[in-house]
């Protein structure tokens, strides 16, 4: 059923690469003809690695792991990125969409619960094409779209009925902070519209009898030092404008990486007090479902 109109979607998606508007940057690069966008990549997918990953949230990793495919580069420029060799320095290899399809099949053969597309926002057309090939080759696992949350609604709509589980970040509740830390001065509005669209498509998280996610939205929120993430405001938005039953992963494992070591507001781990404040804010907001990851 998923592949019913996949050819049409692939064609529409590739047109987004011409005067590129795949992501909210809308940088206008002609990636179809070799130009590189703000994301620093062109037409072909670039992959850093693919493997069985046991470190995701329990409903995603389960007992057999999540089949992660790490796409190279990113449409954000987070100064504290813990995966900066991949997202900022471009570590990875250019591959074909057939290669990506074969990665998916390899992960499925290893018993993974799902295929986990990590940092996919700038490669939506190529992912759709890879899926069209993979389904014909026997892929039948749920698909996880694991993004920074800085996603284009136009691109997300091409994924409706295809992505089973959306796993986005909600990083900030203040655009000035988003601009300073991630070079995204419109992050809050873009992120919230993307979250609305993701929820419209898949709803609240559905977990089977074995504790494995089958469909739905799971939001990640990384606690930053000095409440730079604006946690309470984000929780209030989720509860009041999305659903009080949205599953939220509250992450307390921040540590200074990349350029954060040179920023006095980011050059330390969060304190126990900061973690507890965010945790209390989560429950005070009225949200009911969460996974707490301490540092």
C-alpha cells in the first residue's frame, strides 16, 4: 500500500531539488545539476554509516535494535553538535539510492525492529526513491524519521502514509537563542509547524505488547545549560497545541562538544538542579507520557 503512488511522489520530491526548497532554508541551489545547497550536498545521498543501534529510546531500539542510517551533513549549524564530524565536517561517502535501499534490506536481515533515517531532512527525495526500490526488494519494516525538527511541511507531506514514526527534536522556544546556537532564526515557528504536520499524519505513539513502537510521534527535548532550550514553554506548547498524550523523551545527557567549549553558556554539562527543574516542568505542564534520560 505504501508504494501505491510512490513514483509520483519521487518525481514531485526531486523537483524540490531544483531551486532547492527541500528544507526550510529554501536556499535555491540547483542540486539536480550538481550545485550544493546550504546543507553542502548535491543530488546524490551521502551516508556516514548504517548499523544496528541499541541506544535509542526503548520503544525504538527494543530488544533487537533500530536499523539506523546516518545521513551526512545537516540543515542546522548547532555549535554544540555531538555528531559534528558527520553533520558539520561532512564525514561520509556519496552513494546511490540503490545503495541506500540495500542498506535498508541489510538492516532488516539483521533483525532490526525498524529502519531509522537519521538527519533525513535534506535528503527526502533520495529517501523516497530508495524506499521505492527497497519495497520492491522486500522491505517491510516500520520507518522512523529521526530529525532535528527543522523540517519543511511541503516535504513532510510527501511522506504521509510512508513514515510510521516521527522522532523529531524540539530544541528551542526562543528564536534569538536558535539563531545564536543553530543559525536558524525562524526555528520556533518552523519546528512547531513541522510538529503539527507530523502529529496530523501519525498521531500519538502506538506501542505493541512487547513495548515496541509501531506508529506515532515521539518528541525529543535536549535540556541545555541555563535553560537555553526554554523547556517549560516547549512542554506547554506540546500539551496545549498538540496533545497531552504525546510521548516526550527528556534528555539530560548534554555535554560541551564542537564549538560549545568556547561558549561560556554552553561549556559545561547541565547540573542536577537544571535536570530536576526541567523534569518538574514536564510534569507541571500536564504532559503524561515521557522517557527520562539522565546524564
